[in-house]
């Protein structure tokens, strides 16, 4: 196709320009890490990037992606990821603490038989440098942290392999040596598209670390699911705790969906989240102005599209637990939980989870729910027994590149250095989970 040929020629020219910029950067300043080098390249190349139509594949600031193109791609995605929806990730990038300034790997395609005007976005992955992600100076791009532990790229279901090919070529031409996808489903169609693309070039991805994350098979009969997961004895104990909770007033479960409902329910969620151990650790969303602005903006926009819900459990007029959920295609995501620790003996988080399980299993639009939990024990593990294999994946961009071994060693050393602190955090979280 003639248009595709012209795009290829332009990419070659851009690669040469990027090489010249890199050489100039190295000559003008001392080596201060890959992140500094990349930021200099981007800063000096940016006027050209912004003056060139975005339908040409190139690394650009995430803010340059048109919302309608981004949303269109999300609607056609081969695999869902609510954390990379434009209304969510754009809000994260704009104000969330330590999560701004992301770039975007993109791929653009054309509708068969149509002209240039119908070019559409077929691939998108928000990325940051390895220095931003890990604080180690390695020449790699890393999927951006969207405030949720999921880094699945958005790929058009009708052109997933082409999108993966273009995005990897774009990363290669930006001068990087590897692409690291954090927290991606290892058996998902998006990673499969990248794997097929790599195989065509004689390359294979490397799984850096993996784990199983709890999920809910929402297609099952809910009562069978809960009985199989918890057993009659545990369910009886939870009913006893719910009766104890009812001593404080009638126990009710509600779902907020509309923007006006979401605004009110969000205030309750934020207050509950900040009422306990998260506030003590300084990780509650409402403790940081940028995070608070992000969550209000994101939930308002997503609820207008029917992609956000907030579940609330009340005892009389007192809110005791709240959960924020996102929706994308046939999947839901439990983003965060907040609960009142004064009611810990009645297991408010578990009580909310039971009601939420019934709600989601009764929704024909939802097939699976991702618990969005980080590594370590979680309250939801014994209830949602489906498992999603999640991992960090290193994608090499050149054959027989010795830098890949160096990158893997650097990441392994970083993990070993952080392991004692990680274990302590998990122990504290396990203690808090038992109190729910």
C-alpha cells in the first residue's frame, strides 16, 4: 500500500534524526543516566513530533493522544485494561503523585480501501523510562504505572499483531534496547500478539517474575461459587457476624453508577479509606492533593460512560465499607477498598465482598473480575478462587543483544536489595487483612 510505504520512509528518517540527536546529547553533556539522555532527546525532538500528524507511529507525550482516538481504540481492544482507559490514565498522568509525564508508544493503521483521513489508532502503551520506573540507569522503556497493577497494552482486536509490530519498531527506533511490561496477564491475547511479533524476528520475551492474582469467574452461579469457596461453616460464621453488624442498624448494600451518585459515594469511600491504617502509612488517596484531583476527575468521567461503580455497605446510617470498581468491555476491576476499623469484628470488608460478588455474578455484561491486588496475601483470595497469571515481561528489541543480560542482572539485584522491606510490608498487610 502506497501510504504504508511513505510511513516506512518517514520512520527511517526519524531514526536517523534521533541518532544525530543522541550523538549531540552525548557530546554536549556527561553521562547522567539513560533517563536524562532520553528526556534531552524528547525535549529537542518535540517540536517536530508535535508538528507531524500523529497518524505516523512515533514516541510522543501521552498528552498528545486525542481522546476520541484513544477511546475508540479502547472500545476495540483485543484485551481489556480499565487502568489504561483515557478517562483514567489521562487523569493519573495529569495529577497523580509520582505518576505524571508519561510518553506513549503508538501504532496507527488504516481502514481497508480508505484514504489517509481514516487513519486510526490501533495500538497504545503509556511508558516511562527505566530510570523513572526503577531508579536504575538501563536503556529500557517500562509500561507506566496507572495507579492500578495492570500494564496491558491496548491493541486493536482487528490488527493486534500489526500494532505490536509497529510499537516494537517504534521503541527500537527511539534508541532503547528493551521494553518491560509490568503486571501483564501472561496468557492474555495482548502479550500473545507481542510474542508472535518477536518470534517473526527470532526473539522471545523473558518473564522476570510472575504470580497468581485472585479473580472472580462472574459467569458461575453465585451461591455455588461461594459455597465451594468458603464452605458451610465459614458462611455460617459470616452470617453471624452480619447479624452482629445489624445491631448497629439495618445492613444495606448499594451501588452508585450515575455521576451524581458517584460524587456522593466517592466522598464516603475516601473517608473510609483514610480512616485506618492507610492513613497511618500515608497512602490514602485523600492525603495528597494530586491524587484526590485525579480520582475525582477520573470517576466523574468514567461514570458518565458507565465504566465506574462504587459499592457501599451501611449499618443503619453509618457507612462501614466501600469499594471502587472500574469496567472495561466484559471485565471489571476492584480498584480499592475502604472500611471502618471500628467494625473489624464483623468483617466489613468481607461482608462487602460477598454482596459485591452477588452483584457482579448477576451482571450479564461481566465475565471476569480482576481483584487488582498486589503481591502478598489478600482478604479476597479465599472468596474469589479464580486465578489470573500476572507477570513482568522483558521484551528484547534486537537479536543477540548483550545488553539484555545486563538489564536482567540489574533488575535482579534491585529485587534482592528490596526483598527484606517487601517482606516486612507483606507481614503488616497480612496483619491488617486479618482485622478485616
